[in-house]
C-alpha cells in the first residue's frame, strides 16, 4: 500500500481524498492542515487530522505528501520546503513560472534523496502529454490549447487573495470562432486574447473598493492581463445558488503534415463534472509513480513528462501489455 498524506483540505484536498478511495493500492494516512485540526471533519473515517507543523519533523509515516495549496503564493514556498523531507506532489499551474519552481524543487528533493513531481493535473498534466505526443509524431505542425468553459481553481484562488474579496468563481471560455478555425485545419495565427475570454463572479466585503478590485483582477500578470476579462460583483447567496459547482474541461488540437498536401488533426478533449476531483485523480496517479521511482533510487524534481506511463498505473506490466497495449 502507498501511504499518502494530504496537506490542505480544500476543494483539491477533498478531490485527492475521493481519488484515494478509488485506488486500492493507496491509503490515506493523515490530512495536515494550517487550520485548527479539530475543526476539520473528513469524509474518510479513522484518518488522523494533524497540524501542518508536524510535517517538519520529517518522520511522518507517509510515503508521499500531496500538497493541495494554491499556485499564487502557497506552492512556490511549500513544495520546496517539504521536498526536503518527503516525496511530494503538487499541481502548480502558473505555466510561465514552472522552470523556476522546478529548479527550486529539484534542488531540495535531490539533496534529500526524494522525488518531487510538480505541475500534475490536466493542464499542466494530461494536456501536456497530449501536446508532446502529437508534436513527436507530427513534428511539422502546431498545437492549440483551449480551456473551458469551466471554473479555474487557480485563477479563482488568485482572485480570492485580493484584499476585499470574500469569494470568487472564474470561468475560462473558449472563443467559438477560434475553435472553428483550428478544427478546420487552417492553422490560424491566434493571440492569447483571441482564443479565450475570462469571466469572474466576485463576492466582495461590504464597503470594499470595487473599482480597485476589478482593476487588480484585470491587470494581474500571468492570470488576467492578457485576456478580455469581465468582472461581476454578486452576493454570497447568488454565488451559492448559481456557482457552487466546479466543472471544467477543454481540448488540445494539433494539426500537422506528413507530406505535401497530407494533413492530420489530432484532438484530445476533457469534459469534467468536477475539476478538483479529476485533478486529484491525476495527483494520486503521479504519487504512485513518485513512490515507485524513489524506491528505484531516483531523486529530484519531475513533471508528468518525465514519468513512464506504466509507473502511473496500478495495473501490473503484464496486465498493461495484455489489455491496454
């Protein structure tokens, strides 16, 4: 059994917990929190809830720690910190900052002789694999990635960090005309702004400066500055009634040629009822791979691109060759 600890028990932490229940070779040993442990009630009976401070001993009885924090401020600090103590997994999704984050985790995990798998999920993650596979097979081509319509957890979390914001749901929405052009195989040149729009539903504190909040959202680098963004200020009741779910999805579309006039289009798409539950499922698969690789003496930071597919699966090599190859 792979003994897993979860750090953070928000939407993603609960998604990881649900995924562990579906994987018979894994068990949830403990949930670690920065809140009062007595305030948490888990969905899994008999699992310990502990203070995050207990992780700092480096001796918690876990094989891997899945860190369920936000990419804006949590993971850049937390993942390198705990990579110096345990095998770790995170879902860091600020694409522009992945190289720096990777280097920080790599240094910490190599020194500790551990494996740290970063940026697990569906993008970065499953979509990353699709882009690499397609470009490897069709080197003369180009990829287009569309997200949504759906709630982005990372972007919603980034808005919630703004002073005066109580809650936020941020929807990423593909521009239909851009999708149609790409699927036609016409290889259009599309700017970031031409591919997606962003829509934010925000619950603000009473008396907050709404104009300031809207400006901070629309000018936030790496999140909103490059997109046409609409901000709606709504009540907490409206948020609960109309925006309580966390659906998401999207597509990677790749078109390429193998000879003059011979074109191919590859499309990989996801339609997710629950973004955090699906992301949690990817994190658990990557946790399995991290533990297996570390047992073989591997250390350092990895991404999903570095993980052998067989290491992700609970099936044996014989089962994979007989039924999935």
